[in-house]
C-alpha cells in the first residue's frame, strides 16, 4: 500500500514540492512546500525526512529519488512544459500551478 504522495506546485519560475502521508483514504501533510531553484528543495526535503525517524531509510531514498526526478523534469522541460504535461509525466501526484 502506498504511504506517501507528492504535492507539486508547477510554476513558471519555480517548482515547489511537498510530501504528504497517506493514511487509508486520508492525506495528511508531512512537509511544507520546498521551492526549487529559489532554495535547495532537495536538501531541505532530506533534512525534513531525516527528522522523522519513523520513516525507513529505504522510503527516504525512494522519496528523494522521486523528488530528484520532479526537479530534473522541471529544470529540463518546465519552462516549455505545461502543468498538464507534468501531470501526465507524474500521474500519481497532486498538482497545482499557474501554467
């Protein structure tokens, strides 16, 4: 059963990533939004996940790898890709945005 999901703000000049914890059909925020490239979102996510000892090392690695995919997709294609295209690339996540 999936325990985590991402909330992503797909913006023209930034991408913001937050992680939610899923409990049954309920979703509970696990982190606040971290913005890339305004801040080092990956490092902030890592610090936040490291502060939660109940998350296994394997889960942390998986979440950080997925965050890397999202950031890389935004960096490579974000300026030219719409929110709709990002949703197609990552259909399992929750998106909001301006483009």
